[in-house]
């Protein structure tokens, strides 16, 4: 297991600073994307058009020196466009694999709900196993690999809602929101002459990111935190307003996200606050509410707030004390 160092923390902070040159005033959103990447997960961004969803994904890829490809999902996009296909080569008298758009580090699926379910399902294997299978042959995707999908929360005419099985494969679902008045003035001022996206410089290499991701897996989690995570997730299955609760995959996702959240916060151990901070982003898109709850205008966030209040967290300071020895061995600075 690779120990995290101050240099690793500094790299992530520098990446966030670089992305913020383009995405003004959205530091929390940038952090969430970084947390998802460090967790080996994928992100669904749902918001109105024009708030910078696509720009955010492209800026993140450039700041980390990763290969980023984009597909504008429309009804005529085929599954083979995403995964690749086999083509017959007359010279070699053999079928050869031609790479699809998904063969990259960051795959931007723009307006994913505007393509057919068949094309949407082409991403399932890539998102879960990080491989693609074409004509019974399996090809590994580059590491790291992350899908950033976008969809508009308005204008559902001509769209294909994502099935639960695919929603469950997204580590997080986030929303960017409109900028403030001052932030919007800064955006149009900076873009008067050129697009700031072209000025984004790589902060690190692909190899450095892979090393950090491996190190984040070693962020310490005490037994009480494991119990806390499972208690929160399992409570969604018994809530009166929930028809279908979160799966064990959600528990794993919440654990990974909590580890990455702790790392981004400058710690090598997880505290309950990390879990609570990640909980709404990781769980809300995995819940299906009952019709009665919808009639009463209860939403997923209302349910998660109730669950967070009903499940008692382990005491943060106790967790910090228990992990103090391991933290010291890691050689990193503790920031509570």
C-alpha cells in the first residue's frame, strides 16, 4: 500500500485551483468530481443547459493530463460508436479491433438520456469492469477511467430515462446550479477575448494520478465507521417513504467516497463528517420513492435527512484518537 504524502495533497489542491480558472465559484463541485475520480467512480451531472457541465469535465481532464473524449448522445448514436467494433483487414485477412470513444481516461457522455437504451447499456460494462467486449474479445480501458454524464433536468421530450441499473453505477449525482451575480460578471469578462479553457495546464501526469488513487485506498477506516456506513444505507431500505432502497453497491460507493473526501480534506483517516458529507451525493439517485411520498411532496433529500438524524454517528474525536498512530506512520499533516 502506498503512503500518502504532503505532495499528494498539494497536487490535488493545485488541480482544483487550475480547474477554477474556468469554473468560477464552484470549488465544492470541483472537489466532488475529484473525489469521484479518486474513488474510481463515475458522476452524473443533472442541471439546466449552459451552466458549464461540459466545460467542467474538459477542464478536469486537461488539468490532470488525461485523455478526454466527448460523445454528444443523440438517437442515431450506436453502441459500436462507444465501445468500438471489428473491421476486416484485406491485407492481413483478419478482423481487427477499432477503438471506440470510450477508450480514454475521461469519457464525457453529453446528454446521455437522449440516446437509445441500447447505446446507454453499452456503457454498463465499461463503468463496472472498466473493460469493453467486442466479438467475444475483452479489452481493458486505460487507467484511470471515469465517465462524466450530463443530462438536463428540463425538456424530457424525446429522451430515454436512465434505468435503475445504470443509475446505480454512478458513484454520485450532482447539480452545479447558477452562478452568483458577481461570478457571472467574472465569467463573461474572462471570455471576452478567449476561452480560459485553452489556458488550462497539466498539473500532474496520468501515472501520478494512478499512484494517488492507489494511496487513497489505504485511507484508514475504523470498524465503527464501517458500521455507520452500513447503518445509513440499510436504513433506506426500511424507510416508509422508500419503495426501493440503496443496494450494497451503495455502501461500497459511500465508503470509497468517504475515503477520498478525507484525503481531499488533508487526512489519512475517515471521520463521520466525511460520511455525512458524501451521503446525499452518493445515495439520493439510488432511491425510488413510493407514490404516497410523491403525493406528499417528499423528496429524496427529505428522506436522507431523516435517516441521518435517526442513525447515531460514532464520536469524531474518538475516531481521530484511534487512528492517530496510523496517521503518524503515513507522514502526513492532520487537519481536523
